[in-house]
């Protein structure tokens, strides 16, 4: 039995969460993506909803059952994700950017299936940077508590601190994705929660539901 009383302040609050991983199409049958399963974002959505929040989940290519009582907006690409976030952000109290976003996308989309070339053993894809969705909200913030994730394979805390400073977020949840038993695709996670002018909060390896609860507890402390 989980004591959720610390999360009582979530009742009636609007919580917007992104989850999953984006896809950037190369041609009609191929895309660039990442290993995100959406489990962390879905766990956050479920725990928030169970504690009375009004949850909207923007879901990018997640193969999990749609949680009951949650509004889900399905997206595929970074542009679709950015668009959905822009529309929903204004009216939300809490925004959690848990989705793994492609940093680059192909400059040219080829409208037919690319054929194997007979005269070259190599194929070069030209990529361009995508919109940094989290960063783009910096100037649009009013009341929102903004939470980002930092997926790192090395120098976790230094890299996460840089993201806390550069992204205009209140909270960064740092995630070591170099180990296969936590992070991408797994049931468990272990995170460090970073905030400005506060001691880092280390959350030991646990089920993503438990991690979600801890992250929401930190968020709730910031709700007026
Ligand atoms: N993010 C975003 N838009 C992007 C890329 C990332 O909103 N185009 C968000 C992610 O959802 C996450 C945070 O920014 O909440 C950090 O993402 P991460 O990939 O860890 O960092 P990047 O800033 O993309 O830097 P890098 O991948 O080089 O570490
Ligand atoms: Ca990135």
C-alpha cells in the first residue's frame, strides 16, 4: 500500500506530460528514432491521475496500454510533438518533458522507398537540428512548473546541471542510460533530481511507479 498523501496538492491541477520517443522519417518506411519505451512518462501520468490531477499525455510511438482517465494525444515526429506541446502548455500547471526527442532529422524526406545503390557501398544522410521544445518554452512560461529529463551515459551530474541552467527548467531528472537494468525500456530506474539552489535528491533504483511518485513529490512542493 502506497501512502500518497504527500501528493494531495495535485488534486485538480493540470499536468501535461510527454512520453516515448520521436520518429523522423527518411523515406516512407524508414525513420530515425531512439530506445525510449515511454514507461517513465506513462508512470508519471498514472500516479498524477491517481492523485486527482487532470492529466494530458502527449505520447510518441509508445506501445503501452492507454491509461484510464487520461487524455492522450498521439504524435510521431518532433514537429508534431512541438505543436501539441505549444497548444497545451499555456493552460497547464505542471509540464513534464519525459519524451526522448530526436536531436536531428533528415534534411530531405525521400517520398519513395530509397533503393540500394548499385554503384556505391556508402550512403550519406544529411541531418539538421530539430527544435529544442523544452528550451523554446523559456519565454512562454507563466505559472508552469517545468520539468525536464537528462539522459546521460557519462558525467551524469555535470551534464544534467548544464541542462538545468540552459533549458529554463525548474527541475531536471537525471537518468543514467548506460546501464541496461535501468532507464530505456526497463521496469526500473534510478535518478537524481536537480533543482536550482537546492541539494540534489538521489533516488535509488526502484520501479518506475516509485520513481514517478518521488519526482511528483518534489514537484508538489513547488505548487502554490
Ligand atoms: N528535449 C527537447 N527537445 C529536443 C531535445 C531534447 O525538448 N529537441 C528535452 C528532452 O525531452 C529532455 C531534455 O530536453 O527533457 C534533455 O534532453 P537530452 O536529450 O538529455 O538533452 P539535449 O539537450 O538534447 O542534449 P544532448 O542530447 O546532447 O545531451
Ligand atoms: Ca538529446
